[in-house]
């Protein structure tokens, strides 16, 4: 499954596109590490998660080539996407 979150990251390859105002909750793991808070697109079949690059405190880096955007990185590994309507229902 491929998932994109937010109106700016809807892509034709996504099975699901969630708007930021959606009441649907999602959790994204890469090799067991929770990347939900900085991931905008994840693909279980490709084993890739497209995320904003963050420092140790979770702040986004600015893209040096485009200072109007946050820097991005592609994480590769076992990608798991789970859905729930309430945060406590997500493992």
C-alpha cells in the first residue's frame, strides 16, 4: 500500500490520500521506528518512506537548494502503515 498525507503530497500512485483535517489516524513505521510525525508519503511495497529531514530535537532542516522548503530524505526498509480512528487503537 502507498499512502500520501496532505493536499500537497497527493500522488497518482497512492492507494490513500489523507487530508490533514481527516479524523482518520495513521501510524508509519520503518524497521520498527515510528516516523509518523515527519513522513508525508510511505510505500510498503517499495519499502520507502519519504520524510522531512529532522535534527535530534525533531526540527526540520531547510533544503539548501530551496530555502522555502524543508529538506527531505528517503528512508528504506520494512515500511508498515496502520490505520485507526482513535490514537489509542494504534499499536
